[in-house]
C-alpha cells in the first residue's frame, strides 16, 4: 500500500533483488567509474567504437525491421582486461547517456532480470538505454535449463530493446554452439588478449607514485612483464612497491604460475553436467 513508483531510476549500475514484503527492488552498486583507465588496446577500441555506433543507429534498426539490441561475447585469459573494457562502456552509458546497467551472475539473477525487465521496468522506462552484463557465462550455462532461459532473454522473446548484452568467459570450450555461433544472441565474439607494451606502460604510469620508478626502471618493468595480464601487473605493484619484495623474484614467481599443471577433473565433471565434451 505504501509502494511508490519512481518515474526515472538514477543512472548507475544495479543488481535486481526481490522479497515478499517489498517485491522487486534495485540495489545500486558503488563503483567509481571515473577513475578508469582507457587503455589503447585494439580490442577495447573496437568494442567502444562499435557500441558508440550502435547507440546512434536506432532508426536504422527500425528501418530494416530488426530489434534494437546488440550482444557481445568477450573471452580471454583471466585478468586480461575484460572487466576494464566493460566498465569503460558502463561509464560512457551512465555519465553521457543517463543509462542504467544491470548484472547477471547466477540463475537467480537471470530469473529476476527476466521477470523484472519484461513485466515492470520496460513498462516504466521503455526507452532507457541499458547495458546488461552476464558475468562468467560458462558457469551460468552449466545446465541446459538455465542456458535455455538465457537464450529466451537474448532472442528477444520478452521484446527488450535499447539494450546491449555483454557476456564474459575465460573458457569458450565450455560453451555450446548455440551460444558461440549464433548472431542476434551474440553478434560479436572478441578475444581480449594480454595487454601489449603500450597498455602495460600506461597502466604502470597511472598506478605508480612519483618517485617510485625512473624512466629506465619503468621500461625494464614493461619489458619483463611481457605476456602478463592486468591482474599480474597489479600484483607486481602490490608485491614490490607496497610490500617491499624484490621485483625480480616477484616476476619470476608470476611467470612460474603459468607452469603449474591444471587439473582436468573440474572440466570432466563439468562436461558430464552439461552433456557435451570439453575441447582441449
């Protein structure tokens, strides 16, 4: 009886929640999107420019009779920068377009999103630009029933438009063909590779403090971190500049992590659950 309908949700990043007393409600995530670094990665620029173009072409989608939505699947090594690219897209949407972002990371999130968006949110704000982030989609698609629910959302059965779906995975081999090779669900499938020399240089310059490294030391760090991800670079800074460990030892330890054999037990159990084999 005391419910109040808000005409316009404040722009930002939200989780959808539900309880019997309150019904559906939104929990805003506290993210500082203004401190993000726009790294000059080829993948990042391709995605950012592609989505910028998409937001300007609504009339063209209507002219050709297509639903106004887009899907992008980002894959690559863990810690390689997929989340950074997504956050840059979110910053642009939130700051420049007054848009909102929703996240899906579990079957519960998926069910809430499906019901809330179609039955409530799109009735209140039919034209609001939205980015929907589907985190670790391989885990979400572990069971066929859940995967089918996701496909129903992506295929537009609920008639959701003005939306960009962005999914991430570190393991494309755990995804079925109907996720990997079906435009209109995921129109673009982009590998996010480990950051190149320039990306690592810019990241290090942004994170280190004045006096931490001279130019020669910085270039040495850039050279010796070749092949490392953003997560590795963060560990180098924490280990060396904060905890006082040796740079050489830190780099050696991080490179040695790549040599640790990975068990296939998880993959074998995973393949039994979803009903198809895991490729090497």
